[in-house]
C-alpha cells in the first residue's frame, strides 16, 4: 500500500526532471567561433560584465553586412534559463526590426 504513492512520487519527479532538462536545451545554439567577426567583437566587449548566468543570442544573414546582424545579451540575471529567454526575446525583436531571416540562437563559448 505504501509502495503505490512512493512509485507515483518517483514517476512524477522523473517526468519533471526530464521536462526541465529538455526545457534547458529548448533554444537553438551557435558556437562563438562560428559568429561573424563583428558579432564576436561585440560579444568580447560584453563579456567582462557577464556572469555565469548571462546569455547572448545572435542572428545574422551575412558575415559581411553588419546591418543584417544582431547580438543581444541578457547580462545582469540570476538564472541562466531566464537569461536565455530574455536574450532570445530581445534578439527576436531586433531581428524583426532589421528584417533578418536567420533565426536567433544562443551563443555558446
């Protein structure tokens, strides 16, 4: 009789753990070395202010046209997932303004 609630609790915790792990990787990513030089430079300028939970999102259609690039960072943040969500939101807004076709992606070092 005690085993059924215990099994249900384990099943719920296991499902929650898998869901949170999947949600943590929900945003597409791009390696820092794959960014255009202008965005890498902008990232390096922002890097000293960033902490372990800070995230940046980038979108670009061309490696040479700077008006077709966007890098938006969420720097002063307490949770990494929230930083990624905010960086993606700001990047999407900037992407729409600049009419960039490529999707926003979280920058990974």
